[in-house]
C-alpha cells in the first residue's frame, strides 16, 4: 500500500490546536498488517512534545482563563455533538484508515467509526446532566456536592480499537470539562490523528485535545509520569498497566485501567443453541481475536458439548480470511510480533496433543508479507492449560466441558482475569444465580457484548483492571466530587 492513501501529513503532532513537527524531528514506520508494507510514517514524539501538550491543555482550562474552561456544560455538549456529526460524515474515510492501520475488515472498522460518533453523541447529551446532591445535615447548614473536572487527563490508547477507545475515554473526559492529551499506540495512529482534525473542524477550542504519537517507552512513559497530569486512562496489557499505575502513584494521580481478559461464555444444556452459536464464534474471532473482551473460552455443559463443538467447527471452516479492504470475516493480526505470539500458542496446542476441532482455511492468495494466522478452535481443553488461562490476543478459542452449575461457575472464575462473561440458559433462576456469582465487570445473559453497549459501564475486576468506562460511570470517573457545607444560622 502506498503512502499516498493517507490524506494528511501523519508525521506531525497536534498541540494547542496546531499541527507541527515533533521535537525529535524523527518519524517511525507504520506497517500495513494486510501485506507488511510501510503504510506511512508517524511522529516520534518525545518528552518535550508531551510537556508542550500538557501545557497547552492546562492553558485551555478555566483556571488559566482558557476558552475551553469558559464554556458551560451545555456548550461543551454542543461541541461534542458537532464532533459526532462530523465523524458520521467522514465515517467511510475513518473506516478505511482504521482497516488499513489495524488490519480489521472494513465492515468492522466502519462499526467502530459509528460507535465513535455514538460515544460523542451520548456524552454530548450527558454533559449538562451530571448533577450534584444536597445533603440533609446539621441545623443551620446547607450541604451540597458538585462534580468538577480533574483538569488535564492523559489517554493512552491501544492499537486494537483506537476509535472506540478514544470515544469512550476522551469523549467522557471532554464532557466533564477536562482537557486531554492523547497518546495513541505506535502501531495504529491514523484515526487518532484524523480525530484531532475533526475536533478542530467542529470548533473544539485549542488545547482541549492534544495528540502526541510516539513510542510507549518514550512518549507514553513521559505522559504517565508527568506531574501536570491529573488523571490517567489506560487500556492495554497487565504488565504495562502496572508500570502506568506505578508512575501515576508518584504524583498521587488516579488511574482507570482496562487490562484485558480471558472471558468465558457458559452454555448450559437448555440454551437456545441457534441463538448462541453466532455469538460464540464471532466474539472470539472479531478483529482477529484482538479484543480485550474476546470470548476466548467457551464452557459447555457436557450433554450438549459435542453438538456445540461440531456446530462451531462448521462455522470456523466457513470463515473467509483476507486483507482488510477485501472486507471478509477475519483479517491479519496487527504485527509480525503478534503473529509470532499467536503461532507460538498454536505450537503449544500441537505439542500438548490438544484436539484441534477446526481451523479456518488459509487461502493461497493471501499477501505473502501479511500477518495472518489461522483462526483455530481447540476442544476438550483442561481449564488449567495455558490456552485456557493466558490472554492469547488472537483468533484461538478453547472449548471446555463442565458438569453442572457449580463446576461451570468455578471454571469461569478460575483465571486471573474478570472483564466480561456470557451466559446462555432459558432457566430464569439460573440466569440470576450464575450472573451474580460470575467474577466479571460485565455479564451478558443470552447475548454477548450487547452491540457495543455505549451506555453500559465497562471495566474489570482482578487482573482485568479497575475503574469504569462507558455510560454515566465514566463521567463520574472523569470528575472529582467536591462537598460544600455552608453555615448560615
């Protein structure tokens, strides 16, 4: 793919409402996962760029007399609604950029663009609806609470769903009146840069959003440790999340962490299998399995185990794999390194003697340089096996049998993670019992993912992180609660 496919200069940073070269003067190559070619180059942002971005964000706030801080909540909401409308107008171009950059099929990328617009719409409408409370207190006092912005918020965004994660974190932070510094992943920056352009077109005041691409260990580390940051939102690996939290602790800065998962779907013998089957497979192979909430473990009650494996295997064999712009079922993974990681797990499957129930066919026409791996369904997996415990971040699903409700719940809860879980049963009592016992931030009953669930609080327990994004909970997370007590008698 030629660089001319990118309709803007991707080697710049966006600070204080202006595009400029990064301080280092250096750039980084950005690969096209579909064929391994160099798609374009991006800025190699440094600590100096982060310093400038934080300063610009601070200058936009009310305490500095900035234009963004001068807006009322309703006015902030109107700006976000304008941004939402522009995202929809440019959804096709954003989808094309995301598909080229990440490798996901075009239809999945377009769904992400629509989700970005919906986040901005939701938070634009909610901006003036976050209310404080009056508190019955001692006689002679009036006590109340207010929700105020933290100030400057940092957003360190991964490469798998840039648009969606920008929408759910930056959208919520802006709605509450914060000013944002966004550091996109070095593997996928294009829609973050395009989003900055859209924000400027929609009238977002200078400094309210700043974008600094670069390496995680350079720009990302500088942002996480910056003394001028008042809140950090991070989505990524457990290991990097621990580093982010340690850096933030030195400045006593709150952190929202979403760190991945090993999410189960439990299928009981009374489940509606016709309804369940598309969710069981799609939630594992979407975006080539590179999804924090991917349903990488399918737990099936033994009476229907063979049938579920057989029917999932049929779907696997029918999957179509190819370049992102071919818009098939599964594209490449993000990088050659990620391909090696996933293939390493498939070697573990082979060396362990596990049963491969099905593998999607790999066409001979796939571009030779692309980062493709075969979507693989592995049956009869021991719950303690590595592929049932570790986050693979690729299109590999483990199918695990269980006997009865208690064992199913124990297996579901038997990993270090707790992000999302799914539950399939027609028994109303079991729906409530199991949903309450599952250790996960979200539990879906007779569905999985709820179509993105912009309104539904999202986040994990255990090693999946803490804090919540999406819905009104995100607005509370991006604000500080102030109590005022007035003595008047």
